[in-house]
C-alpha cells in the first residue's frame, strides 16, 4: 500500500507534512512550525503520531514541538551536527544514514547552505523528498549560514534524485520565486507556463507545493546554473556552475 502524504499550511507561509504508512500505522510529521494544524489533521484522520523529523533549527520549523509532543508523544529525529541547537532528539542522524519508517527506508541527506546542518529526508521507495528550506518550488533558501558553494553542492545532490521525485518544501514562497526566475530565465517557455499555473493556484489560495523534481529541473533557476541561456543572460558563459549559482542567489537577495 502506498504512503499517504498530507500537506498542511502553518503560520503565515510555512508548510508541514504528514506521511502515513497504512500498513504499519506509522505516521511522521516533517517540521513543526506550530502544533494546532498538525494535531487537527491527526485527529481528523484518526492517525497516531509516531515520528517527528526535523530539517533544521529555525524557529518556524521547531517551535511547535513542545505543544505537539504534549498531546502526541513521538520519536524525534534530527541532525547529529545540529543536536546542540535543536530540541531534544531521540535519534541523531548523519548524511547518508538510513533508518526505517513503516516498511520504507528513509535516507538522510545533508543539504547545508540555508543553515549548516540542514538535512533532507528522502524516501526512495515512494520517491518523496522533504527539503524544507533547501530546494523550494522555483527557489532555494537564503544563505544564512553556509556558502554558495555549499548550497550548490546540496542542490546538486537533490537534483540527482530521480526526476519523478515529489519535492516537499517548507514555504509558500513560489510567487516571489517565480517573479524572480522570470528575470534571469526569460526565454524559458516551461517557466512561463509554470508561472501561469502558479498564478492560478495562488488566485484560489491553493498551495503550490509539493512539486515534481522534473519541473524544478526545467524551471528553477537555482538548479539551472549550467543552462546556456541563463549563462548568456548573466554574461557568465565561462564561469563555474557554483559561481553562476552564487550570482543568481545574490540577485535574488536583492530582488
Ligand atoms: Zn529556515
Ligand atoms: Fe523556514
């Protein structure tokens, strides 16, 4: 039986996700911006929370945890590298490590850049990756702690996953990301058609996540540093991919 995936808006523009294995009854939540929407979704479905997977230490990803655990005790997993500044962890994980969830394998990927110690959780059997503030829909997280080179390595790791992978990211930033993407990649027809879809979804108040990795590869400028059109537009034909990425990231910071 396939896993069930639920996308839950939280706070002003965060997303948290439930993943449920009907076979074993295991249910994980990925990041806890606030407890209420998660608790309500669990109750509505009659699911028992078993796991919390934390991607990084920022308040909008962890602050709801004490309230959530008070009502829904569960095993908390997060990066060993960040254990000193994450809430108390029951399981500390490192890059490349795997653990099991129901009948599935979960692979931990270090995706440092937005923060150092940010991890993604990848479920190869279901082709789902939880990326939070690393890879986002048509965007990527701001570089608060890591270098552009580090973020480029992290995004390259995610870009190498199977193209059909479902990308579950942490924020509804897609409209701003899309407007920026159009300024660096204006000749990209797949981007303009995705921008239309995003505008229609947002007009209805619908989420633009999760997204599919193949769409990110085709339209997310932060994955497209090797693209000749973008390089020509930036006048960076001979630069390294990491340098082109750094320039795109810097432009977005000032957009
Ligand atoms: Zn963050
Ligand atoms: Fe965030």
